[in-house]
C-alpha cells in the first residue's frame, strides 16, 4: 500500500515536470500523508525534486526528461516579472552574445537569486512604464512565458545602463552598432511608432528619442 501511494505520488508530480512546482501544489499532492513537509524533504533527499528557492521546486531528471525552461522559471521566482534586457535581446537575435544570467524586470525591489538552475536577476521598473510591451510567448510545449517585446527590451537596456546618456544621433548610433553590436537589419524591423508612444512615461526620454531617430534612418 505504501509503495502504491509513493508511485502514485511520483506520477502526480511527473505531470507537472514542465512547470515549477509550488509548495502549495506539493501539499495538495501530499494530502494523503500525515506529515507532508517531512515527505517533501524526503523527495529532495532522494533527488526526486530540487528546491530552487523557498516554496519553489523543480522535478529532477530522475523523475522526468522534461525540463522547465529557464525563462519560465524566471517568471516564477519573482512576480510580477518579465524576461528582458540582455536575455530578451539575445533571445530575439538582436545582440550576438550568448547570455547566461537570466535578467528580468519587476515592479518589486531589485534582487538576484543564485540557484542550482542558474543566476536570475531582477531590476525594478516603475509603473506605468513597466507594463508596456510585454508579450506572452510559448517557449516550449506547455510552457508560456512573459517576455519583453524586442522594442521594450531595448528600451529597458538603455534605461538600466548606468551613466548612459545619448544626447545625439551619433552617440545613439555608436551605442547600438559599435557597443551592443546590434544587427542593423533586425533594428530596421522594430516598431518605432509603438516605441514613441512609450516616451511620455519613460525614464531617459532624451536617450530613447535618439534611439528611435537612429533606427528610423537605418
């Protein structure tokens, strides 16, 4: 009977292999156990699940070959948040570098999580600017993430770069092409009209205006 319950439990957890698992969800799956928190520790010790942060767990390869995508995990580690900055720019192919730290925007205090699944950083952005240009994208089967549009990721990058002031088109062009090494063909496809509607509520309005001007002349 105990073995049956254990196998049934593993099967129940396996159904959520592509998603981060919350403590509340585990407790609901463990409702047949008298000491569910002890059972959670057993599952961690057995290498069935791993604790990413307090209240968030991931199934391991022992349980399933399906893995939670890092961008989805980023959405769950701190909310509200969306993937942005270099992570989103690299995802869209706007910058050539491969990015290892997952960077996100949030309305909460800026912070960083160093986990077994990688490093996740969060930068605070104020409303209403925060709410602009957020997309929902299917990144894998049954995994939908919140991520900045290419336009918003670029704006976020400029805003979050300390000391960056782009007071001319020349400076803005050098920043995009020489510093960030952005692909000009990709830049030409950005929706500058939408970007312009964000300016009134954006930090670093002068720098962002220059960015839009440069893109329009490419």
